[in-house]
C-alpha cells in the first residue's frame, strides 16, 4: 500500500471513529446561541423515512432522512427537507460516526441544520443538533457517549454541561429569539 493510501485509510478510521476500543467522541460544546448562529435552518420536524446508499464517490455510506417541517424557527423551508449524514448500513456494510445524531421514523424533533454549497443539508453539530421531543412535550438531546469540552484560554477542558430536558415550547421560543425573531 502506498503512503498516500495509508494516510487516507488512517484518516478515514479517525474521522469515522472506527475503533475496537473507543466508543465515544469528544466535541466542542456549543451554546444554544452559537448553535443558532451557525445554523442556516432550525425547524421542528416529524421524522420520515431514511435511506442509506453509497456516497457519490463510492468511498463511504450516506444516509438521507426525510423530515416533514412542522414549524419553522429560523431560515426558509417548505414542506419537507432532507438531512444527509455520513454512515449507515447498506448491503451488509456498516459505517458509524460516533457522536452523530440518531433519528427514528415517526419521532418529533427540533433540528439545527446547515446547507453546503450544493444545497445539501447536514446537522450543524452532530448530536448537539437534535432535540428529541417526547410525548409529554419535553425536549432533550441524546449525548450518551459524547464528551463535551470547551476552551479555557488555549486549552480544552471538560465543559461541565449537564443536559436537562426542557419544554419544547420554551426551547422554540428561545431559538426564535436568538435568531432575531419575536
């Protein structure tokens, strides 16, 4: 194997979090304000179907999940949007990005999305980008296996953030306020 192919394979392993030992990922904690500011679109959605296929370059898997827009909080969208995530299971092959959000068909969620230069939608900050809404109207993010850190000067340290459920109406009101709405 050439050195270039070796480096590409090593980078893929690191980026996809493929490891027999590690089952967690470290990510920079974003405040709600930072999350809203970095997002092109924030919407309350009903999750539809997900389809996994090979990426356009054939090097990996991509899962595309349809989301019905229930309420627009920031940005512009009508009816349905599709969020794209790296990884999934297709033809007996599975790839996973540790720390990424997981959606289930039929669920209610508030999602934070970014558009790439081709118009494709991605989660703004992996698992930090999805608030799952339960039957009682409480929203929370699923951050199991995620170590959140923040900068203290030039060093990274544990963020100390503890995720608490909150009423979805309160979450949405805060997002609209941060996005410059009423």
